[in-house]
C-alpha cells in the first residue's frame, strides 16, 4: 500500500489553510494571560500555606493537649481499675484459702 502523493499534498495544503484561519494571540496578550495565571497560582499557594500554618497551630496548641489530658485520665482510670481488680483478686484468693483451711480443720477435728 503505497501512499498517494496527491493525498499528501492535499493534506498539507488544507493544514496550511487551517493554520491561517487561527487567530494567534499578540505578545501583549500572552504576557497578560501568563501573568494572570502566575498571580492566581501564587495567591492560592499563599492561601494554602496560611491554612496549613493555622491548622498546624490548632493541632499543636488545641488538639494535642486535649488528647494528652484524655490519655492521662484514661491511664489513671486504668490504674485505679487495676488496683481494684488486684485487691478483689487477693481478697477472693484469701477467701478460698480460708475456706480450704476451715474444711481441713473441721475434717481434722473428726478422726
């Protein structure tokens, strides 16, 4: 399948004709549009930077201290629960030992 040179010439002629129909921007318009885009990008970058600093300071001075106080409260509550559980365990162990002693004493008393 050889390419038809006539079709190639026709293609480039129409391509050139279409490029002549394009309205190209002037250098002044290019500079204006480029400066507008750069200004908007810088403005958005500054807004994001300020919001990032604000949220970071809120996190550092607002949320982290609250989180630490809640963790400290939970740790103290867990310590109280652990002490209560240990005391109850010791009391129930002593109760079992006392029950075993009372049973052996009563059995030992009846030969």
